């Protein structure tokens, strides 16, 4: 490429990035490190990756051709499937819109990422009922042994490569597992404090770990805290977050609140919205309002015994009756944000309730169909969806996963119930969980 062409290309690239119509800036400004070494656009899309560590270096992934091709397609409004689903939520002005809004203020014209997000390990001291890492057949002992025997993808060479990027980032986010139990995070934090002390560091913790080392660390840098709390009732909290102590977590939460207020840092409470705690959400919001803390809701789509979108109409109706009789204040900015979140939840539950009523009626009609006919309905639904997505070649992959689950069952009635359940599941969701290797959690 000669000098003139380089200038033209640079102008075109800059003009592309300045396009105010870009609905999500994450692909242009964010880099996410997954547990298995995959490097992706953001924490919401771990399927469409542009590199894998250590096979690819960080530099190769960020500046490489695979990411550039992805960005060119996005500039032409050709978004990956998961990105498109997220953007659809943004247009509907619902909670998932926050996913893209997080990146709205990010600068997309920088050479290096604006944000780095780390999910380098899933090592954790808890066994939460809604966590993907805690499959039903794995005991806590099995999980711990697997974590200990698992070869860590990220090492000191990863830290060395990060040092090129750290001076340029504005935000670094750390997830787990439990971040305070992940050794490599302490090395990354030390590197950030040395090379970019003004960088905003956000740690999402289950709140169960707090010691002198952590207190000293928090005082050294620009640390912000996000604490995951799913219930304010001791019994229910400890049922959801197995192996945790409600007393320890609430005591540590008090410390994190005081620390963030004293240092003028951000503190957020994250709550998983699910069957086990859906009726406690108003009380959690009241707690957040009292302490001037913004609440962030994580939708639980899997596993099925925690998710609300596929629960029964009776439960969803009870939630609506409860929520519609709750009045929340809107005097402060935090209160207004939390009220907006609450109203969005009401909107979600309303949609789910309507869909569930329809599905329950369809289930009655399906009783007259043979099992083979039920399968035909299911596969026709999925095929029609894939055809619209120009991904018809993936039907065999999905069929294989479904048949594998069905063939493992001995009870004909259960098989029929599973097929009916899959029919009532949006085909795009089936597609996603198959690609994410999570299909066994769907039913």
C-alpha cells in the first residue's frame, strides 16, 4: 500500500468510526477475555470471537484481519446473530438495552481498546443455583477438583502482552468465578496500578471474600465495586448462593458501601431475576434506594428451573399482581434509574405471561399429535428461523443436539413434554444455546 493509499484508508477508517449511527460501540472499543482463552467483542457475545489465547497474541487478535472483517460487516449493518438480538432489545427499550448503552460514551476512534474485560477463570467458593458453571450433576467437590486440575489459559506471558494495552485503556472489568480468588487478577491489578493508575477498575464480586490484602489493594487504586446480591432474606439467600454466609456477605457489603462513598467510587448491586427471588425484587430496590445504590438486573435465561420466561402462567400472574401494587419513589437520580428498571421488569413479565398463556393452550392441542409429528413441528420451526438467518446449514447440528438429549430419556411422556417445551422456546434461543454448548440446561 503506497503512501497516498494509506492516507485515504486512514480517512475512510476514521469517517467510518465517527458514524453516529453505530448502534453499539462495543465491537470498536471493547475486548473481552473468556475463560477458555477466546477473545470476543463483549461479555454478551462469546460466540463471535476474533482470536484465542495463547494461539493468538492479544495484539494479533485486536489488530488482526479477523476483527477488521467483523468491524467492516458491522459498519455495513451486518451484525452477528447475538449482537442483532441485543440491538433488537435496545429498539424495544427494555433492560437488555443497557448492554449496548454501557458503551455509548466510549471513544471508538482510539487505536487501543477503551475497555478490557476479564473472565479469566471461573474459580469460585460458591455453588449458585443459576450459574452455568454448576451443572446439576457436578457436586461441589467435583467442581473444586475440576477447577484445580484445569490448566489455566492465562499466565505471565499474558501479563507481559497486556502491558502494551494497559496504558491506553480507561476501564478494566473483572468477573469470575470470584475475582478475589483468582491469582492472575492480582498481577493484572498490580500492572494497572503501575502503568495506568487512573484507570477505572470494576470488580464484580459475590461479597463473601474480604481481608486485609483486599482492603489494602482497594485503597491503592481507582477500584469500583459491583456486589451480587439475590436476596435480603437469610434462608433464601443461602439457598440460592450455596456455601455462602448471609451474615458475612451483608457485613462485607456494608464495608464496600462505606468504602465507595468515602472514596467517591461507584458501587452497584447486581441481582439475578429468577423464580427463586422474583417476589423479593421490590425489597431489594427499596434497600438500594435507601443506600443510594443503582440496581442492575441480570436476566436468567438458563437453567430452566431458575428462569422466569418459561415458568407457569400462575407464577407470572402473581408477580404482576405484586409489582403493580408497588409504588417506588423517584426523587433522586438513583431512585429514577431503579424505578425505570422495575417498570421494565413489569414489561418483561407481562410479555412472558402472555406468551406462557398461549403456550399452555398450544400444549393442550399438541396432546393429539404423535411424537414424530411433534418433532416435525419443532424442526420446521427451527428450519424456518435458520432460513431467514441464512444459516440453514446449521439445522443438522441443532437436530443432533436435540436428538442426543431425547435419546437419553426412557420415559415417552417426558420425551413428549421436552419436545413441546422446545417448540414453545424461541428458535433463536435454541440456536444460541446449541452454539454455546448449553443446550443440556434448556429443559
